[in-house]
C-alpha cells in the first residue's frame, strides 16, 4: 500500500494561487501575442494589397513599364536598394516579374537577383496567386515573407513580397518580456500567499496546540483570540471554546458523579451491613444456644425484626431515589397542599404532644403534583425535626402563594441549627450531622429506636421537588435553628 502523503494547507493554497495566475498569464500572453501579430501582419498585408490593386487597376503592361521614363523611380518605390549586388543589405521588400509558368523575366534589361529568383521559386503558381485576395506566407531563402501577386494586362505576373522577420522578432521580444514579468509576478504571489496564509492560518495552529494540550490532560486550555483574525476563523474559535467549556463541564460533572457514586455505594454498603451484622449476630447467639431465657429470645427476635424493617425502609428509599434519578413521568393532578401540611402537622402533634407546632396553611392551596411524593416531602421535613431537635423546640410551618403564582412551603424549627459546612452537604446522600446538631439530613422515616437514620431523607426531598420543577433552599446557623423552603412552580393554565 502506498503511503498517504499529506500537504499543508498553506502549501496547497500557494500552489493553487500560483497555478491560477500562471494560467491567467499564459492566456493573456497568448491573446496579446495573437493580437500583436494580427496587427503587424495586417499592416504589411495592407501595404502589399495596395500595391497589387494599383498595378491591376492601371492596366499597364511590361512594355509600357519599360518604356516609361520614370522607371528608376518605380524601382525605388517598389524595391529600394535592390540592385542585385551581393554586397548590399537584403531588402525588406522584393518584387519580381514572372511569366505564366513562373519563370523570372528581365526587367528593364536587368537580370533578376538571387532573392527575386528565390521568390519566384517559392510561389509555385503565380497565376493562381494573382487570383487570391489576401497575402500569404512564403519562405524565401529561409526567411519568412508575406507575398501577393498582380497579373498585368499582357499576362505577365508581378510577385510582391515583404519580409516578416521584424514581426517575428517583435513577437519574440514581447514573449520574453511577458515571461519575465509573469515569472516575477508568480514569485511575488507565492511569497505573498505564503505570508498571508501563515498569518491567516495561525489560529488553526493555535487550535492544534490547544487540542494537544487538552489531550495531555489540561482541560482548562482555551484557544486564544487574535485581533487580525478573519470572521470565519473567529466564529470557529468561539464555537470550539464553547464546545471545550461544555466538555470540561461534562468531565467535571462525570468525575463528581463518579465520586458521589463511589461514596454512595460505600455508604449504602455500610448502612446495609449494620442491620445484617445485627441480625447475623442474634442468629449466631440463637444457634449456639446462648439465648436460653424466653425473654432473651423475645428481645432478640424483636431486634432482628427492627433491623429487618430498617433495612427494608433503606432499600425502599434507595429504590425511590433510583426511580427519581431516572426522571420518571409523574402523574400530575391538582393536590391541596394545605391539607397535606395540616395532616403532617397533626401526625407530629400526635407523636410529640409536648412540642409546639404552628401551622399557617388555611384554606385551599392547589398545586399540580404527585400527592404521594409531596406527602413524603412534608413528612421527611417534619420527621427530621422530630428526630434531631429537642421537644422544647417550636416548629413553624408556613404555606403561601407568591404574586407570580409560585407556592412556597417553609418549615422552620428553633433547634440547635447547623454549621455552614454541614448545611452545604445537607442534600448529600447518607450524610449525617455529627455532634447532635439540629435539622440534619437524616430522614425520620427510617430511624431506629436511637434516632439514627440512613441520611436519605433530605436527598429524597430534593429529588421529589426537582421532579416537580421546583427547588429547595436551606437557612441555618449554629443556635439559630433550621429553615427549609420548598418552592413549587405555578400550576399550568
């Protein structure tokens, strides 16, 4: 297989421009030389044709010409300097009188010169040549001539010829001049194209350097801008930078998601291992006969049931988060959020009669949503307060609709509050606040008797609200309690 040869774009542009200019110069030179030749030969033909027509219109014969006293003047006009002497320069115009067979004749008693005989030999049929209206090319002693013929009244033929050597010399000089200037123009064009292409294609080189840097791991690298770039290159630069920004964001998001997934798997494994270890421990005690008393067996069975329930709730919450991560299509319908708030508040009062619970959710507050999901959101928020704040801490639940139609649910307590670093991670899965601070991210729906939860409650809250197109915000500070605000979009008309 033949190796694939590559050429730079700069070289290709230069070659294309040079070839196009060379083609243009060639065509222009050919047209100009053809026009110059046509003009010069036209002048010669006009001169020869004028002499021919003058002879034919006069009706003169050879004897009349010889008897004229002005014969010398006629010779000077038709062939100046042509005396037949070999030491004289070759004349530019040659004429000779021939008979019908083409044999040269004496003219005024003068024998035809060698050039005149050569002209007679070059014209094979003088009578036919006299019938031509235009001059023709002949070769006389190796030199180019234009010739025509005029037939006199007595049947003799006068051959008239004029050298075109100067025409060919002029054409050669013009051709050399055109070639010289054309070559100079091609060299200048090649140099200017290389310089211009180098400046124009410099942004492409920047793109190559940027791509190489990104391939080596520098995702923050971008294509620099230049003040002298062209519009198309600048558009390409902006588009590539935008794409690189998206690639970097996607890579960072993927890395963050991968890290969260690894942490999630580790936390889930830990959470599931704890109840499994407890159940396995009680089963080993029972298998070894160490639970002899009925009360001990009853307590062990109760603990295993509690751990199994805890593990079941954890799995259910994991399945809920997995389903929400897949963004399922919710069956939205009008839901009275005020009723859900009042029901959840009544449940909290029933579980903790000594806690003060204030509810500002009178009347009807309709939203488009999934009732079970919204009920779980409100339940998780109040369960967090029940589990992670003292009973003496009052709770306020407010429900209101803004002027733009959004529904805001605010659940606030006056518990210990949270540190800023903990508040930033409140929606992380399996996150628990250490040190007993209030309002942690642990959902009360899966707590055991000691108040320990799986840390998925607030994650579920955020996922459910996000599936409804809303958002969740947190306001807290150490000693200032925790306030969670859920904002749901206005119902569609």
